[in-house]
């Protein structure tokens, strides 16, 4: 994975970047990255190390008032974790075309 870490660092170094319009919350410390340099550093570090489980980005998002989450991809690991963090938030899961359609319909309602 160290080779992948170097490739990610090189790729990020060559990108023209600006601060994101929405927060990018990192597992490494459970809060958004600060400036561009920190965001790049955290992206590189995340290739080989996911960081502590507490505080989690989901805990930060709930504390900030987020009440709806969409889990993308197969499985429902994040949905299961969220049930332990806060059962009052809405979790939507998209893993295929039917679940995407159902999620879009729910978001439109």
C-alpha cells in the first residue's frame, strides 16, 4: 500500500485545487479537513491508515445537525454503525438501480 500512497500523493500534487464547497469529513479525526494542504495530507494518509473509530465522521455530521444519510455501494455497514450512533436519523441505501430509484423517489417526496 505504500506504493499506492506515493501514487496518490503524486497525483494530488499535480492537481489544481481549491477549498471544497461542502465539508470533506475524514475518518482520521472525525471532522472536516481544514485547508487544502491538510485535505491532501489526510487523503494520502487514508490510503494506508484509516485512523481511530472515535470520533467518527458520522458523529460529527449528526452533531452538526445532519438528519439524512445515503450509503452508496453494496452492504449496509454504515447504516448499521449509524443505528448505534443515532437511531433518529434517516438512512437511505443505494446498491443497484432499484434502490437508486427508490432513494430518488424518497428524496423527491
